[in-house]
């Protein structure tokens, strides 16, 4: 139990800006970090929901509220997933051979494809959040954040990693079948809970999953394996798809 708690704190410190200090990074707890991602998503989604409720209570102009809500997931995660989106976009859209695409993936410089797609991403996210109905049940944001991270946890657990990925080597050897079963059950329960608690808005779950799997397949096929950058790339698109579905239903 102590190891799982440490893994949860390690996951929060890596994937959020919450002020947590992990003095002793425990490599033995590292394999459990992916198991904690659904709960990290629930916590961050809860904070996102709290912000939405606060903005609604304050009665700020709708464009201002939409801007805060659009920026929040990037700010709260230290833009770590957006960084993956930038890197993978440049690599995949370069249309070079695979070796060159992997080199571009690791290049710290930002290319034009990444800049263009990020601007479009921000505009769409703002537009869909601006389009939310006044009575929209913003607790759906918890569902979006949790399912996107559960899908990410399953992907990095199941798929062959790139040789340069942090999910290669010792991490792969520590994966147990029970990890996959647990994440699969969490994903099924979260999707089912969406329909139970939100009715037809539960289709947001399907939008998030489709928004994760389609870009994931493209990136993995293009680069030849899975990595944290690819996970961030797919997660960023997945959350946009969830927000879009939420606004349009």
C-alpha cells in the first residue's frame, strides 16, 4: 500500500504542477505510476470542474471563462502533454523517413507544423468551451480527464515502446497481467459511469476514446513504437474531442 501511495504522489509530481515534493524517487514504485493515472485524471478533472463552477458563480463574461477553462488543463499539467503534442506533430507531419522522424521527435526546436496545429488546437478548445450551454453539467470534465489518462495508461502498458522511451527497459519487465486487467476495468467502469450519471452526455467517453486511439494509431505507425510524447499527443487530441462532444450534445 505504501508503494502505491508513493507511486500516486510520484505521478502527481510528474504530471501536474501541484506542489508535491518527492525527496526519494522510488524506482520500485515506478511501474505503479501508470495504475495511478486514472486517479490523477480524476483529481485534475475535479479541479477543472471546480474552476468551472467558480467562474459560473462569479458571473464573468463567457469569453473570459472559456479562456480560463481552455488554458487550465495545459497550465495544471505544466504543459507536459502539450509538449508531446508539439514534438509528435512536427515528427509525423515531416513526411520524412522513420529515422529522421524520430530525430525530429527528440529535437528541442519547435517547427512550423507544431505551431500551426497548436494555434488551431487552442482556438478549437476555446470555441467549444465558449459554446457550452449555461446549464451544462461541468462535472463531465472529470470524466474527460480520467478517461483520457486511463487510455494513456493502457497504451503505454500494452504497446511496444520506442527504444528511447521511458517506458522501455526495466519498466516493461515490471508489467504484470493484473495491471492490464485493472486499467481495463477502470476504463469500462468510467465509461459506464458516464452514461449512468450524465445520460446521453456519456457519449463524451466514446469521443475521448476515439480521439485518443485514432491519433495514437497514426503516431505509433509513423514512429514505430510508443512513447510518453506520443501519449501526450494523443491525450491532448482526446481531451479536445471530449470537449467538442460535450459542447455539441
